């Protein structure tokens, strides 16, 4: 009788351990999946700012009085990426950095026809904002 009770208890405990292991594995896979989505949405957002910065820099370097960058295209792509980011878990944690990037790209557009010193300062601030956003995302994904 004691052997039967021990066998039954061992089976129940073993089954519970298997279920707990499966639950932990599934939870880890889910977190990895959501972190991947977060990383992709954040990368799309940062890339839209970097691309616009690059086109403005190229156009100014070529001496064009106005940039050929289509601001509306970037706004649509950026809004799509931002909305994707904000719908994900912890995505709203990056809203301050995203807002800063938005402010700095506006400053870069305003500095386009300004002096070289003003232009370089605006470019630097935008780059810093993008780097701060990327660092925050990296930190979240690595947790």
C-alpha cells in the first residue's frame, strides 16, 4: 500500500514538474516573440528618422536650396511605426524618446537653410536622440 501511495505521489509530482516546465518554456518563448516585435517596430521608427536625416544631409551637401525629401512619406511611415510600437507591451515606455526624435527632426528641417554651425548642431542633436532611443530599446530587449 505504501509503495502504491509513493508511486502515485511521485507521478503527480512528476506531472506537476512537467507542466511547470512547459509553462516556463512557453512564457519564455512568448517573451522572446514579443521582444522581437518590439525590436522590429522600434527599428522601423528609428530608421525613418535616420533616413530623413540622411536625405536632408545629402541635399544640403549638394547645395540644394530645398530638400527633395518627401516629408509626408516619412510622416506616414513614422506614424505607422510609432503606432506599432505603442501597441506592444512596454512600447509606451519609449514615448519620451520618440517625442524627442520628432522634435529634433523638426529642428533639423528648420536649420536646413541656416548657417553651417546651426545645421551641424541640429544634426548632432537628432543623432543623439536616435542613439538614446536605440539604447533604451536595447536595454528593454536585453532584460
